[in-house]
C-alpha cells in the first residue's frame, strides 16, 4: 500500500470513528414521534458514516495510472493541476463564513444566505471560467427560500428573519 493510500485509509478510519461517535451521541438526544430536533443530527451522523465508509473503500481501490505527458517539457499549465485549492480561496471562504455568522441575527437568514451563497459561488468559480451572475443569484435565492420554508413549515423551527421580520 503506497503512502497516498495509507493517508486515505487513516482519513477514512478517522471519519468513520468520528461519525460513529456522533451517531451514538445523536441517539441519546431526547425526542418524540415524527420530525424533531434530534432528526437532523441523526441524519448528519448517518451521512457522515456513509462518507467515512466510502473513504475507506477508496483507500483500497487501485491508484489510477497517470499517463505520460505528450510533450517532453511540461508547460506551465500542465505543471500545476487545476484542482489545487489556493490559500486565498480558503481565506476568502473563512471570511465569508465569519461574516455570515456575524450578520445572521441582525440581517436575517433569508438575506444573509442569499448573499453568502452568491459570494461563495463567485469565490469558487475557476479563474478561467466566466461567472454566471444571474444563475448564481437564482440558485442562492431559491435555496435560501426553500431552506427557510422547510425549517418553518416542516420542522416547525423559526430561523432569524432579521430585516424581513415584519414581512414574514
């Protein structure tokens, strides 16, 4: 087993262990029939366990054979893989999360979620791809509205409405 697969195995074991611990703790939450406050933690624990299991399976899969480059000298674009995440992207994402958390109460969930999702889409858009502003905005508005209504109507939990408090 090569070094990469060992890392994948360790990550998979850690993920599975953490998710199973979380599942045990979620099962101990008080609840009642139907959807309640314990439902989401149980679902998250189940999904995390599934991801940990998938990570373990991928650790035992054979590594993909990398094809030889066609040109003898790699160009600058070939030297750097497209899937490398820049530290600036991570820092921008952390900044967006902190801003979202700070403004969630006063501004409200619907507006802040739209703003956060739209800005996060822009941050994650590859540099060589044109940003689709209208598409990003539509996805952000629809997701924010669906999540807000889901919590309000299905889970009977109120998310902070903030500035829209008089309208909702």
